[in-house]
C-alpha cells in the first residue's frame, strides 16, 4: 500500500505524541530518551523527525526553537509543558504543532513498479497513538496489477504501525502541508485491505 499526501502527517504523529511528557508520565507510552522508536526492527527507512518552532514563546513563556526529536530511529528528547517536565525532572520545551521529516531515497515511480494500491483520499483516516492501530475508509485510490491502473472507491484499510514500521519506505518526493513538511508518500507492508475494484 502506498499512502500519500496529508496522511503522512497522521502517521508521524504517532511518534510525536508518544514522545511527549503527557504520554510518558502516566505510562501510556514506554518511550524514553535514547530508545528505538521503531522497536529495533527497522529493515528499511528509519524515522527522523524535527519539531519546528512556529512562535517565539509557548503559552507558558518557554522560548521555542527547532529541536531534533528522533534521529535515525532514536528518541533524542521528551518534549512537553512545564507541568510534565517538572514531573519527569526534564527541561520544559513547550508543545509543538509543527514538525518536519526528511525525504527518503526511493522515487514514487520506483514504488509503483510492483503491484500496489495507492490511496489518494480517505473519507476518514484514524491513527491511534495509544494502540498504534490505523485505518480508514477509502474515498479514492488507484489499484495497479502491474499493467492496468484502476480507480477504486469504497473499501478500507487497517493495520498496526507496530507491524508496518519495520518496512517503511519514504518517497524521494516531498510535500509541504499545514504544520508538516516531509515525504510525499510512504510504502507500507502488512496492511489489510478490504473492498472491490469497481470504478
């Protein structure tokens, strides 16, 4: 499955949210500084994320600056408000709305050489930061069997980022969305697809 466009932000938000103090202090997340956010199982592309400052100060008066969150799959810091930073005995960083991920090395055309389902739009896409489960109902996608490219409406996908993250492949092409800059697409393996090929 090739996931493209705005849904890349939803996918990366799993790591951004699970890195925050408000998830770590109550033990909703097991992330700790230095841990491998992909569970040490990344066989292809590793996650890299930078938190981007869009205002000079947080609502609590914390100076905001760009900060590396994940580097080559390793968590570099635990961001958060004054409250949770105090609980965890960490430097308060403020909460970030914007983040950036670098592009991969594989062009989209290369991803499309094998049979694929490329999803352009969902009626609704959900990424659960607690369980890692993601899914959505397909509004528009293209199914390619290696020869024909068939438009698809209806159907759905669902999967777990805990299974998919070991085989992430990010596109060489990039995109700029509101509060997100990063790859234009990601190739996912181990995703369940339900539906038909009716155009």
